[in-house]
C-alpha cells in the first residue's frame, strides 16, 4: 500500500511538473495581442525636434541638471484643443523625495496640468494609459490616477496578463497558483519595495513576473496637425534627475503612435471608444522621414541599421541597459567591418537608492571592448543614465536615429514588454541629426568642466562569473533588465 501511494504521488508531481512547463512555454510563445510588434510605414514629417535632459557633475563634485523633456510635454498638453493621449510607465512618487536633492514632483505636476487643461477646454478628451506598477499591482491606491479619474480623464491601466511572459520559470507557476487571487490595497502586512505603505503577499508574487507596459508616449493635436513625443523619460519623481532623450515629430507618424496605443487599450479596457482623428496633410516638410516602431520591430530596425554600417560609418549608442545578444553580435560585426563604434553606458550602479553590481552593462562592455568598440561610462551620482538611443551616420552622408523607451535587452526587444521608438531617416546634416550627434559628443568629451562620462577603466569588469551570470539572467528572464 505504501509503495502504491508513493508511486501515485510521483505521478501527481510529474503531472504538475509537465503542466507547469506547458503553461510556462505557452505564455512565452503564445500569439501577441493584435497591434503589437508594429513596424510602421515611413512617413514624411512636418517638423522634428530632438530634446534631452542633461545631468552632469560640476567642478565642485555636485550633480547638476538641465531638464527640457518634461517642459515640452507640458507645453504640448497646454495647447491641446481636441485630444491628449499619454502612455507612461512610471507615474508616481515612489522612492523619491522632491523636497531633497534636485528631484522634482513630476507625477503631481503632470496630474495638475492634465486636470487644468481639461478645466480650460471642457470638450478636450484625455486618455491616460499606464502600468499597474503605479498601484503596486493593486496593493496601494494611486492618488494621481484617482485625481485624473475624478476630473474626467479616461484612465487605462494596462492588463499585463495577455502579454507574453519574460520570466517563465516563475510566471508558469504564478499562473497556476496565484493569478486568481487578485489583490487589495487593504490590510497590507509586508514591506513595500518602493515606499512606506505596507503591501500584501499578492503584490510581491506579481512583481516577480518582471513584466510591464514600458512605453512613454504622448499624442496631441497641435493646430492643424498632430504631434507625438516619444521618450525614455518617466513622469516619476525619483526619475527626475535622470539623463534622458526624446523626439518630437509632427505629421502622420503621430497618428501611427496613436494607433499603437489603441492596441493597449483594446486588451486592457475593451469597449473604450477609441478616437478616430482625421489625418492632416504635411504642407511643410522637414526633410526627415519618420517611422514608428514597437516591440520586436525596434530590434529588427536596430539590427538592420547596424548591418548597413561599414567603413566610414559612425555608430553612437547611449543606453541604460545593453544585453540583447543579437544586437551585441551586430555591434561586433559592424566593428569588424570598419565602422567606428562608441558606447556610452550606464554603469548599472544605482537604482533608486539601492546599489547594483554592474550587470548587464559591465560584462557586455568587456565583451565588446575585445572587438575594438570604444566604451565610456556615464558619470552618475545616484541617478541613472536612462537614454535609449542609437545614431548611425553612414559614409554616404545619410543617417538613422532610433530613440524611445526600449532598452536593448531581451525583455524590451523580444515582444515581452510594450515599447515604442521613433526611427528618423535623413541626411546626416539635418538639424535633428546634428543635435543628436552634438548631444552625444558633449557627453563623450566633457567640455567646460562638466563631467558627463568616465573612462572605461573606472568600471571595467572582466570577471567571467559575472559574465555568465548576466548570460543566464538574460536567457531565463530571472532579472529586472
């Protein structure tokens, strides 16, 4: 009898193990929600702007900031008459102290700006899409989202369940055992990972899925045309000192961004009456073309752009997280073909008051240095070097600029997290290309006593154990990058 029961338990455990593997595999490879992985058409543009938030260390060793992206965002919202659609990942005051250092209450400022514009223009429609991290997956209330709802803003909290799972070892189990429990902001009893209010166990169980709607976009009407702002910057108090970049494009590409946001709303808030604005002509043309990219379409465009780089090409990459193997191989190949490649990377040392061990950027930098790729580290002092931007100027005089929300990682480029980037195509002498090139050059060369970057040796890490740790974390999804 005991032997029979033992055999039965083994069969039960084996069946559960197979079920776990099956659920995990399905949610890695299942079909994407319609409208994701969007490679937009190449569009003419009426106007194009490059924006940056600068952060450096001055000659006295103090952190200094010069911010422009958020101000432009407020300006665009403040003139809208018909429609404002935002999709913002972090929209909270978690882990931040606006009264100290040089941080700014961005979440409150954006909330107030949207409410005030709705008051000024009662017919203005505002749709705000965001990620459930801002309520810790239902574990706390968001005063900002509640205030927006009270002012008539249509809030869409992204439903992450239809998305593919980037951390299948945990998510397969979570979908079997824990997904059904939901969450509540009442009766929290565990430490909050980013704040003071206690949270329940269900918050921690859901955080471990490591998935998010990571987009940062804005679409507004601007006079007779439509304008979009696509950025790496979050309206998040603790992120307000980060270095970031953004592109602003007017013309049909703005409506392509709006269409990509329809996809998020469709599976997150079914039944929402999505706006159908009429496209406007582009009587004036900037001379630069634009293409909207989301999810894996960003990866494909990056690899294609790098594969065209050869002798005489200049490749400048500024990146918060760099770990995607296909991108790394493309960088190495471009270097072997004779392209001049420079990487400006965050040292992965700081994360909202917590220390990090340099993974993945430091082992990746060591690998690429062996392919004659030049590397410098952002000179961070508590903040993050948060841009995600690639500029390639080809020998023949053309250029491509890809900038947006996506880190160059498996989670951000392989159809797990929703992401948005703009690809600009034009002459290397176009003003927007020159501005992006000058931004990178300034950060690379540290002029006028401002320290933006440090030599590679400052954070060099040739440790093979950490290299393989990064490789395993990247491949399995057992990581936050």
